[in-house]
C-alpha cells in the first residue's frame, strides 16, 4: 500500500500528473511505513509520443491497443519463440545497458526479474506472453528498474531498494538529489565527494567482474539517503560491460531499428562502440560535471588549490587511464582526511570513532 503525503482521504486529489517524481509512504504490513519515491520511467510527454509512434507504425491514427500492436511486431514474435534471452533479441535497443550485452548479463536479467513467479531460472519457460512484453518494453524505455533488480543494494551495490514497477512507473526507497547538497558545509561536501569516488571505483572493481559506466550524468543521477549515504539515484544512463565473458562482436553501427528502438528517441543517434569505453570514463564525467559544484570554494586556500589541481587532471579525457585514476586516488585521500566523525554522518557513526575504515 502506498499513500501520498497530500492524499490521505478520498475527498483530496492525487498529486498533479505532470510531475516526474512523487513522494509517498509505503507499507507491506500496514503497520510500519517508510518514505518511497514513485517515478515515471520517462516523462508524461514522452509516453504520449511513444504511444503515438506505436499507433502510427500500423497506421492506426491517434489511438490503438498498444499491447496488441507491440505483440504483432517481428521482434516480439522472436521473443515468443525464445526460451532464453540472447544478445540478438536485444540488439538495436537504445539503452546503454544493452549496448554490449554478454550472455551472462542477459541470464542475470532473466534470473533476477522480480515481476514473474518462480524467478531464478535463466530460461523464460515460466514467462507468460505478457511477462515477456513487459520485460521487453521496460528494456526499451528505461532499464533503471532492471538495474536495481540485478544489482541490488542488499548485496552491496550503490542503488536504492527496488520495490516494484509496472512498465511506466517505478517505486523505490526515497533519496534526496545530490544537487541539494552543493551548498553544504565543507566536511559534508568532503564526505559526499569521498563516497562518490569510492562508488566510481567499485563500479569498475567488483567481485562479479562487471564494469558499470555512465554514458552521461545530470543533477538527478546521484542521491542521498537520510543516514547520509550516497547512492546512484538514476541508473538509466548506465552501461554494463562484462569483463569476465566479454561481449558479442555485433555490427554496432548497423543494428536493426524497429519500434522498440525508437520509443524514447528519434532513432538517428549512432551507437557508441563498446571498444571505445575506457577505465577512466566514470572518473572523467564526475570530476567534470559533479565534484566541482560540490567542492569549489569550500576549503582553506592551500587545500583548495590541491583539490582544483587534481580535479583538472581527473576531468581531462585526453590523458591516459592511469593518469586520471591516479589523480582521482590522490583526491580521495585528501577528502578522507577532511572528513569528520560526528553524528551528522549516521551511516558511519559511531563506528568511525573506532575504525580507520572511515
């Protein structure tokens, strides 16, 4: 059950339908409540445009049965016959996550997909036709719900908890966007920047041998929980490369386009080559687009000069992977020394009083 903050009785109206995010309270036992965020996978306008594209693809005018049209497509007919999700079935979909898909990654998607009964198998025998269409639609529109399921926070991944989705909306634990902390106190800024660099490092160094990279970031990409922990709030721009298994050498620049390829885009953008993704990519984007807004003008002059100098190296895409990563490492050491141990940082207090880990 979900209750909106301003909609607790029948005579009150629901929040406006044009918003992208909604705050609410969630319970699964009617006794304990927690704050959650209900988010559109794409904007209301994008949904309306995608519906028009679907109907126009079969010359049905302004309205049609979306489900009926999508089920008749060539791609979905191949999905119906498939027992296993393979790279050719997702080829041409616009999500960065599916740009370089290994069989191991696709098996993980099917095995962890929470919207079907008896999840746990790499085969789709237990999927109904509607289950397959729901999964295909989500992969085509926004893979954020899928990322939260296959890389859950409970297993140490830097994402909020997934509570459910329906193809157009997702419910997850509530976070505050990082941009609200750009004017925070120096010690808070240092703590958040340190956490961010730690997350970036873990995205390329983890036990499962997946390299998660950002195709781009914006002010809504990162969020903060009530206890001060920083998380990836929006994973829709994340790509995944399997460093253990690799990826199939498909003809990336000539991938087939169909209605599923164009639901949220104009279908004209070229796909980035998997081979062009570098180890430094994540560090470059956060050092360029996030950390300056968080750290500039916060510290004593000598410390600030060191931070600015390291940021200028870390953000430089023309430098080698080693140079960028080394600069990010030195910056992380400075930020750790600037972090304080007090009750504002609930996620690590009072443990930080007794451990060098923090």
